C-alpha cells in the first residue's frame, strides 16, 4: 500500500472518529451527519497531503509536524466557515493531524521502494 | 638464577623461535598462542608491512587452506601460506590492530555495541557454515575488535581442536550446532561482562536456547539465531522466549511510545474542552 492511500484511509477513519465525538455535546446532535461528512473530508485531505509529504520526506518528526500543521490549517478553515468554535475545532484537528502524519510515516511504502517493487 | 641459567633460557627462547630464513618475513615478536600454533608479529620485507604469522604443526597445514577459502569481512584474510626450513607450515595473515574481545569488553561498551559485535561474529559463522567449515573453538580470545570497530573471527579450527570448556558444546562430535552453542556461550559471556546493568531476559533466553544440551533443541542454524537477535533489536518478541503479559505490554508501549503520547494528547484535549464547555 502506498503512503498516499494509507494517508487517505487513516484520514477518513480518524476524521470520522473525531467528528463522532461531537455527539457528546447535546447541541450538535442534530448536525451530526454534516459534522461527520465534513470531518471525514477534512481528515482525508490531511491524510492525502501527509501521505504525499511522507513519500518525499522520511522523517517521523517532520511527518508529525506537517500533519499537525495541515490539521490546524484545515480545522481553521472549517471553524472560519462557522465563525465560531475555533478552539473546539482547531485543537483536536491539530492533534488528529499529528496522528495522521505519524501514521503516514510509519506505514505504507516510500516512493523509492515503490519504484523498486515495480 | 645465575648467568649460565639466563644464557640457557635465552638459548631455549631463541631455539623455539621459527626460522624464517628463505621467507620474505622478518620476525618481530610473539603475540599469542592459538589452537595448534603460535602467532607472531612479523614484517613483510617485500611489501614493507606488518603481518601476523601463524606457525603450525606440519600435520595441521590444512587449516590455512580452510581459512583461505573463507573470504568474508569478519574473517581475517590469509595473504600467503608456506613451509619453514624445519618443515612446519605457516601462514601470513592480516595483523589486526585492536583488542581481543575479552579486552574490548573491559571498556564497558553499550549493549547495542555488544549486539553489533555478536551479529558480526554470527555472520562470519553463518558464512563459514555455508562453505562447509566450522570454527570448533569460538571464544572471546579468538575474536578481535579492530580500532575502527571492525570484528574479526580468528583461529578457525581443525579436527584436532577440542574446544575450550566454557564454550564447548557437550556433544562428542562437533558440528555446526556446536558453533551455535559456542555463540550462545559468547552472548552469555558478553552480557555478563561489566557495563550492562541487567541483561534483558529476551537476550538471556536467546543465549540459553543456543546453549541447550540437546543439539536438536538449539537454533537450527546461525541465521535463525541472528534473526532472533534482530527481532530483539527491533523491539519484537523473540522466538526463544514466551514473554509474560506485563513484559509484552511494556514492549508494546516502548515500541509505540510516540503514538501513545499523541493519543494521550488527543484524549487530554478532548476532555479539557468537554469540561471547559460543561462547567
């Protein structure tokens, strides 16, 4: 499995999981479908870019930093669309991005190895 | 001791030294006594370099041919073989500048460094076994660690060598499995040497498996032992030890420390936000 696909899958799963935690707040229960879809797409985008980065740079430290930065950026975009809940969206998004960055470094085949396998 | 005694001693010493006339080598000093021979430092006059010269009993000249077949980075290379005027066989080999393994361990190297040395020794043994050669007398005195960390296994055995008691397998007829036993004993020796606070139980189990009295219960070959060492170094479970649950969890935690820290950070953030919003 290549790193981009791994990033997409991890992003989808962790994004959905992060979105699902909104169910703990009664005021968001009616909006769950939208939150789940939005959070999954956000996770997939972070995963896609983190996976692409992981193909270029094999470094756990930089992988986590890039994932976290991307997570923060996309979470800011989501929060900016709502003009509220910046902290509640951006903080978990930042950490989730870091986890996705870590997982894309740890799993999947680097680009060089992919070429060798081909 | 009077003058005549010291003269006699000197004459005995000179008489014991090999006569290198007719060879390209010039004797410097004795540097050790190995299995079935004496090793001297000598100078190669033709190439103007120092070499190690092992003088053997004529009957054991096959040792040089055996080692000459073993071309491996961790096996001391043979430069030349020949015969002395007194009929004894000799061979010239690379003179390794460094320390014998027992002396090297006196410097308290780290566990990782010890494992690197063990792996190099194991690789040399595995290679020799594929060439049909066995060492028969693997022990710390037969391993040199060079100035730059290079590892050399020396004194490859011949049929007449019986092995050294602490490192010798109990079976009467020595074969590849006996070398595996000796390698296990060497691992145990290296773990017991000063500098390692407490030898990891997984490594002790690897040594114990290699040293089983029944050759059939040992590792089938050196490669299997090396694979277990590699698993240990990668933080995986070794075949030689069925580890308890607590140890397994500890190994999982140390192997996945970064991920666990990230998950803990996520849980902390979520809990903090939850309590902050519901206060």
